[in-house]
C-alpha cells in the first residue's frame, strides 16, 4: 500500500523491501554502517583513545534494545541506524575533510548518495537543513567562500 502513495521515505522503504528478501546482505550492510557510525562519531568528537570509543559503544548497546523493541531490529536499523550513520559520515567529511587528495575526492563523492538516503528520514532531513544552512551562514559571516557542494547539500536537504 505504501508504494501507491508518495512518501519521503521512498528510498528507505525500497531498501526495506529489497533487503527483506536477503537478510545476509542486510546484516553485512548493518555491520558496516554501525562501524561507520562509530568511525564518524570518533572523527567528530576527536576520540583517539579506544577506551573512549568503547564507552560510546557500550552506551549504544545499552540504549539500542530500547529502540529496537518497538518495530523490530530489521525495520529499525534500516529506518533509523542507516540514515543516522550516513548523515554522520557526511558531517564528518564536511567538517574534517581528508588531507589525502584522492581520499578527499572519493569521500566527497560518497557524501551525495549518503545524504540523499539519509534525508529520507524526516528528522535527519531537518537536521541536515539546519546543519548545512548553519555552515553556509557561518562561512558567509566570516567572509569565507562556500563550496558549491555545500549549497547542493543544503538544497537537497
């Protein structure tokens, strides 16, 4: 029934339908995106010590069963964990670009599909609009030049 009407979660529902038929692939992607979530958080919070990352991981594992109890692990990971992981990845690349030119180019290309999937989740869309709007405003206030990609990410949000 959801396919007969438009929804902002179109890509997310597509992923749910696609991976409901292949749970092994869903599990691999979920593990990868969980790692990406922690990698992005460690970059954003400038965590360099494994103990700090383990504390965040422990808190995540304590809170996670509360969120997974309502709709189940499959739907919850695709609808909430995947968009949040991809959004944090995009933020970490925008705020702290790689120094290696090739890695920077690849990461900047990966931002676009990541943010498009992430903003299909309504709360992430609002956060994304506020975040990229704030970047544009703060750079203009400091009279720094914004990249065209930041404007694109703001408009897409």
